[in-house]
């Protein structure tokens, strides 16, 4: 007794099985320690990605499902590429899905400026919020004379700037900390679509709602010295605030 195989039906089944599994390939991606300015629908920040250690980074406009990026680290990851049926006109036809984080290595970001804390406290003679970048001795002395009756910390303004964050609250227990300065502006010798920003990241710690606190005007402040001197204009400087609530023990 002979058995016949229906070749067209078998081929159709194989094609349908392939369509049910849209993952076409896996690839290794190397991701840089900082994002770069790019233009998508509007100005944004893109991952810098390459597929080989001996290549230069390129801009990656999409996202990687399941991957949580932390700036300041270099990554080697494996992703699956999945074809998207009927992608949007302005979107990618490939969906990237994290398979494995092979390595995550901390690196020193060149654009992170070194900070030296000069003073930090909770009381000032200045009763208005201040967010300043000071680049000369006269301005520093003038500001500090309003802040305190004592003399200012010594700063060499030929090499350094002073960054000031001073807030005001109607209760005690608050603290402000300048955490990080990041220069993502377009280099002077380059042509960029977006001019970038000079970011100053600071955090504000406050007591929780159940904490006992004094009712009084307080002026938590933090003054830091940074080298090299900051030449960013006010228009290109962006202060980014993070709020933290500390529960009472």
C-alpha cells in the first residue's frame, strides 16, 4: 500500500508556522554609558549602540523591551529581533526584546563634572529661592554677604565655578543637595541639530507627613565648587529636581 504526501499542504503548514514565530534573529548589542542628543518626532535623547567592539557608536532611536538603562554603565546585551506587522509610518519595522544582559560595567562619564561641596545647611539670611552659577569673585562675595555675616569659602575662579541651590520652606527637616552636573551641549567644533543642555541635578529631602517638625521659615542650601569653569548661558542651563520623602522611624 502506497502512502502519498501532499507536498503543497506541507509547505503551507511550514510557512504558517514561520509566520506564527516572528522572531527572526538574535544579535549582540553594545550600549554606551550616556545618551546622545537626537531628533525623532522632536528633540530627544537616544541610546548609543554598536554591534561590534571595534566599531563606533551610532544612534538608536527605538526602545528595547525589558531593558532598563542606567546612565554611566556600558552594557553588552543580547536581543531578539521581532518583525512588526503593519508598522506605523514613522516607526521601526523591528521590535527589540531583551534576552540577556551579558555584562554591565561602571564607567566614568567624561561629561560629568567633578563637584566639591563647599557648604550645606538649613538657614540663610536670603529669604528667596536662588539657583545660581557664579563665575567671578565679586559676584561670589556679593552673594555670600547677603547669605551670611561670615566670610565666603575661598574659590579660585580662574579654574572653578560655584553652583548655588537655596530653597525656602515653612517647616524644618528639609535638605537640598546638588547631586550632579552634566554637560550635554553640542561641542563648539561640531554642528548639531539640537544645541543640547547643561543639566544641574539636585534633590530635596523632606520629612514625611507623620513626622514631628518645627513650624518656621527655613532655607536649606547647598553650595558646590566645580572644575572646569561653567560657561553655559542661563537659556541652556536646566535645573532638574528630585523629591524624596523620608519616613520617620
